[in-house]
C-alpha cells in the first residue's frame, strides 16, 4: 500500500504534492490516506487548496466548506 500511495502522490505537481503530504488524510473519509485511491483530487475551497482521496468525496467536502477547512487545518497540525 505504501508504494501505491507514494506513486500516486508522485504524480502531483511538486507544490501540490507538498501540500497533500502535509494533509496526509482525506478530510471527508477520515480513514483514507491521500493516494490510496489514486492521484488525490485537488479542490479550492475559499481560496484554500484541499486534497481528497477520490472524486466521490467532492460533494461531501463542498456540502460544509467550513467543516472541511477545519478538518484540513486539524490534519495539517497533527501531521507537523
């Protein structure tokens, strides 16, 4: 699984990869590491980049943007 994640994350542009690596986990499916379901999906919510494990999480992320951004901030702080 680790090799699959590394390969998927490696397909992101460098700047996006660094942001996704800082986040590590999907803010919608909190048990899903970014890259575990292919190349992470990038969304911009209120001018902030958010990475999701898959296209299927897009609706969940957009339903409550504040909650999504709060979760991303929590994930980044936890992974520092």
